[in-house]
C-alpha cells in the first residue's frame, strides 16, 4: 500500500521465516483521528532494509502485509515474554513505490555517529543528488512522525482513562 497519508495498525506481526504473533485490538478505530486513513492488517518484520519497490511489493504480496519493518516482532516478543499487552502502529516514511538509494541505505545501516557522518559525506561527494534523497527521507519521516503522534495520543486517551476523580 502507498500509505504516506495513512497508518497501519497491526493485527498480526510476522517474520519472513513464518513466525507470527496475533495482536488483539483494544482500540476503537473510529475514535482515532482520520479513521479512514487507518489500515488494519499484518506487518512483516525483516532483518534488513528493503529498498527496492519490486522487493517491497513482492514481500507485501507474499506475506499479505501492509508494511515491512525491522522492529515490530522483537518488541512484541519482549512484551509477550513480560505479559504486557502490545499494539503496533507504524508510520510510513517510504512507500512501496519509493526506492531508497543504495548510498542512503549505507547511511541508515551505520551503527555510530562517526559512521553516519562518514557515510553521509561520502554519499554527498560521490553523488551530490544523495543530499536531496536524504533530505526527502528526513521530511517523509518527520511527516510520518506527526501523524503517528496524533494517533498515539488518541490511542493513549482510550487505553488510559482520564483522571476525573
């Protein structure tokens, strides 16, 4: 799905190796901001960045997933081990039809600040257009974060009753 304007809420998180965890939904979706932009379905967790549209589309189709990420299954497993309810709400910064350039992927894969700076400077020197790609990805992430914050505020309001007593 091209969900720049929407947010997936997962009813199941699955790994590409087939491990799946169902998630009960304790949220009234109609009470969330822009409920028509909320999509409920499966989120696929993989162990690497998926940068090519063709691969994103193939994974989504193969696993009937709304989104592909690298974190959700691990978080859900920790919550289950500690008997803490979990809800997965994802904000989309790069849609299925958007390609993440290889130099931007190298930047995102860096573990340290020095590595990120080195990858960013190297990308800018080797391909000046990568600066535009990095800025666009940052802008997309900031917009996605805004949408996510509004939805999470509404989710929290439903799950934690107001202290009116």
